């Protein structure tokens, strides 16, 4: 029996789409919190199928049942609902929760044969007077930007083509919603082998269990600088180019095993003026281990180190977008 016990009614069959919410909850409103909060509060106040937080994903209702999540009968009965939790808390944690919520949505789309588009991936504010999903809307450039981002990120995770960018009805501006505003393309050398380039989050660069020694990065707009730290050694000089034949400025590394990398993206003025500053968002994993937290540029607030990696631990995967 699910936590919510099928109280909103049985649908059976496949949901026709997914609503993605922000919970307007604090840093403490994680999966463990909802696990005890939901059974002790009237469900009429609202609940969703899934709660995605930094301590995991809570499924509060089975997929085959409705959920009272959007105050709209069709939405409640015929769609799945995913809450991105801790939306009033730390931004980086929220972004990670949102990313995992979109991964969950992509899995559910695959499971139920849902084609992610304007009518299947829904926002609460489309059917009800609410700011939800407030934080996602804020960071992805408004309602259309947020919706475009959700749809295209889910499609990207499913290996599908992206939909055209939505036009902001108010301003007429093309709204990229944070998608592919800047493409980062990168490759690594590990165990003496240079592996194929990866674009954004299409894959990761590296091979599980093989220590990375060098990294080459480029982007399609603006410029970047990056450097790596040798295991048991020091930071090497920054480089700005991307060319495996240019050992001075074409890649970061000296063929020795590295344990950390720092990437800084310099946003061109025309992008700053229109969309604001963009950041390199990247992460690494220790040999055969789980990824460490995302790092943004060389930021050191919110528990970030200013680089990805831990001194003393070789890395085997690198991702950047
Ligand atoms: Zn909502």
C-alpha cells in the first residue's frame, strides 16, 4: 500500500503526461520529511506521486492512481506529478534535485510511451493561479523558458531531438530556457588513450576505472580557461585552447594522473546582456566511485571548493555543461 493509499482514485492504464512542481519547501523539506509529514496531515491539502530531494526520491502514490497535486481534475487524475523539493533552499541543491526530477520524468516517459512535448510536460501554473514551479521558472527565464527547458532536457535524456525554442509572448524574445545557450565540448586522455569528444551532458568523458591524465575543452560561444591538478602534485598552468596537438595551450595536463580540475567560463557581453552570466557546471567521479557534487566555475560558496575533485583521489569520469 502506498503512503497515500490511492485516496485520489484509480486511473489504471498509462498517465498521459507529467506535471513538474516546486514544493516551496525549505532545506529541511526532504524525502524523509515528506515520508512522516504526509501521513500526519490531511491529504486534501495536496500531495504528489513523487518527491525528489537531496536525500532521495520518495514515491507517495502508485502511478496507477491519481494525486491531488494541481487542483485540476484532468491533471490530478490523468498525469503523474513530481515535486522538486527544497525549492526555497540552496540553489545548487535545488538544481541537482531538479535534474534528478527530470531524469525520473524521462524514465516515466519511456515507461509509459509518453512523447515529451508542450501538452504532456506540464507546469502547475498552466492550470491554476500559482507561482509553482517558482524556482524553476526563476532560473530558466520565465514560464516559457522553464517549460522549454523541462521538455528539452527530458528529450535530451531520452536521446530524442529537441523541440524548437518557444517564443516569449510578451517580449517576442526567443527564450532558450537555459538549453544549449552555450555548448561545451570536451574529451579526456586516460591510460594513454584520447577518447571521443562529448557535448554537454550527452555522455561523460572517460572510462570507468581508468585514471584521467589530461582534459581538453572548448565551447561554441565565448571563451574559457581551465587547469588540472596532478595527483600528489600541484596545479598546472591555465590553458585556453582545445587541440590535442598543442601541448602548450591545447589541453590541461602533462600525461600524469590528475585528481582535480577547474573550469571558468567567460560569458560574452551579448549573452550577458540578454540572458545574464552563464557558468561552467562540471563534476568528476573518483575511480569506480559516485560523482562528487557539481561545481560552478571556480565558486567557493555553498560548500563548493572552487574546483571538482578531491586531492589525493584519481578521477575516471568528467562531465561539463
Ligand atoms: Zn505545484
